[in-house]
C-alpha cells in the first residue's frame, strides 16, 4: 500500500516535469519566429551587393540591386541615388526603410569596345593615307581614336589588308581589317577652259581665271601658267603654256593661243565725260554745252525721274551714250543679292530701250565696283556681279578721275574744274553727276572740256568695247 502511494507520487512528479519541459519548448517554439520576425522587421532590405558595377550610358535602376524586402513593400523604401550614368565615376546610392539605411556604391564604367565599320580604299602610290579614310562608321559612349594597327600601310602597288584599330577613352579596343588597293598613276591631270582667246589691245586678262584641273587619282592636282611674255598693249598672237602636275609626278602640258587685236582707239588720248543719276533739270543744259563744243559724253541713268525721260532721246540723237546706273539706285535693294541686282538692271534696261529704242550694255554700279556699302547687304556680292555682268554681255565702267561734284550741293565750279583736270592718263573717265541740284557741274563743264581739248584729247561716248576703267573690288 505504502509502495503503491510512493509510485503514484513519482508518476505525478514526472508528468509535472514533462509538462514544464513541454511548456518551455512550446514557448520557445512560439518565441523564435517572433524574434526572427522582429529582427527582419528592423532589417527589411537585402541588397545583392554593396558595389554595383554599371555600364556607362546604360539606364540605372537601383531596384535591380535589391534582392528581397521583408515586411516592407517598394513604397516604404526611400532610395537616394547620385549616379550619373553619362560620366565614369563612383557614386553613392542609399536605401532607407523602417529607419535603417543601407549604402552601396555605383561604379559607372565603360567596358564596351567601340563599334567599327571599315571601307576599302583605292589610290595611287603617292597618297599619304590616314586611318580615318578607312573608317565608314564608328561609335562609342566615349570619344574614339583610330589608327593603323600595324603602322602606315605599304606604298607599293598591290592589294593589302590594313588592320584598323579603334580605341575608346577607357582603352577598350576593336580591330577590323580594311582593304587597300594601290595602283601606279601614269596619267597627267587634264586641264579645262584653255580654249584660244581673242582680246582687244590694252585689255589685260587673268589666264588663271576660268581654268579647272582634274586628275583621275589626285583630288588636288596643280597647274601653272607661263604668261609673262604676253604684252596686252602690243597686238599679235601669243602662246600661253599651262603645265599640270599630280602628286605622282605626272606632268601635262597645254598650249593656248592668245590673239590681241589692235584697238584703233588704244593709242589715242580720249576723255570719257560721264554723268550719273540723271535725267534731271540739268540734262538739257549739259547737252547744250556738249553740243556747243561738239563733244560726246555718257549718261548713266536711273528710273527715278521718268518725267524727264524724253531727254534720253536727245542724248541718243546727239550721239552721246545712255548707260545703266540701276532703276532704283537704292543700295539696300540693288545690293541685297545677285537676283535683286539683275532684276533691277533688267528694269532700267527695259526703260532705256522703251524710251530710246536702243539697248544699252554699259553699266555703272552705284558707288562704283569698289563700293563697300554692298558688303553690309551681301558679302562678296561685288566680286560676283563684276564677273556676271561681263558674262552676260555688259561692260561696267568705274572712273579714274573724280570731279568731286558729289561732295555736296553747289561745290564751287572752280573746285570741280580743278579736280576734273587733275588726271593724267591716255584714257580718262571723269565722274560727274546730273541732278537738279548740280548747277555748278554744268558751270564747270566748259573749262574741263577746254583743258583736255587743248592737250589733244578727243571726247567720246562709252561703248561696250571701250577700254574699261575698273576699280579694285572690295567686296
Ligand atoms: Zn549714282
């Protein structure tokens, strides 16, 4: 009985112990996940790496470095990134969530070699080749330099592989083989524009003008001309010799015949009296003086005073010349462009033809061909116009003697005479003006005519064949 009771007590104690153990285990089983969960809640972000290797210019997404989020979603993570993907460098990026901050470094690097597309070249033995000539296209996030991988290609004839090496700023490299064919060039350059030419005595010409040289291999062949022996003042037939040369040393020779025709007026002493800007109230008075002395002159007219246009008929009838000075004489309009100049010239040409029945081919540019005002409206225009007008069959005339009557209204007649008689040349072109206000020009005219007449000069109207006085073009 006693033994039975003792055994029952032991059993109870065992059960109690077991219960306690089980309770502790159960408590622990319950607490560990709670602990883990609590720890994870305070460490919510797991990054793939604290060093992010990133390719230059590629778009950067900081989320790609996040492996897992615990007890958090993307909206609870604040990301700060200073990464500039267009610039090589190390940049910080941080992820903050549930009060904990994780830091990583973005290493922006260029590890991609440049793309390179090459092309083949065909040339002579002389050309010094540059690697760029073999490059069709290359591209990279950074600047690319190209070079010959094995040094300069051979300069003998044949076909060769030429390895081209492209290197970007980070040292990444690409090599491609281009093909080079070299052929011995044995053909001299051809010359165009060397047709025989006929000139009037005393009209110099630039023998380099209008010449073009062309070679089958050399893109920049040279030519020279020997024309020192041509005397433009002495009639006769001259041979001008041109030589062409390419970089391979091939030399071509071309002959051009230049015939200088005698100009019956060339040796004579001639004054060309010229009056710009008319017609005006003074045109008749000028014509009366000319008639009195039986001399001829030239009137470069505009379209600005057409009520006086009848006097143009008298100019023609009395064998003086009507020239074209432009229709508007408005610099801004006339010198705006080649087109506006020629549109205006056509208008004054039509006006003169309609009034006088004669077409005029003689021109005076407003301000002369040396004017610099035109540069304000169209740089280089005078260089172009002086060539184009001659190509179109006109001749333009400047002056080598300025009466200075444009210096103001009523410049004293003595001043005009003094300046208009100060020129010493075989052919003298005197600039004067024909406007309502230029009364002193009319007054000065007799003394000017008498001065030159006493020195054996003839007074003639300009024609398209008259020896042109040309200023130096300044625009
Ligand atoms: Zn004028």
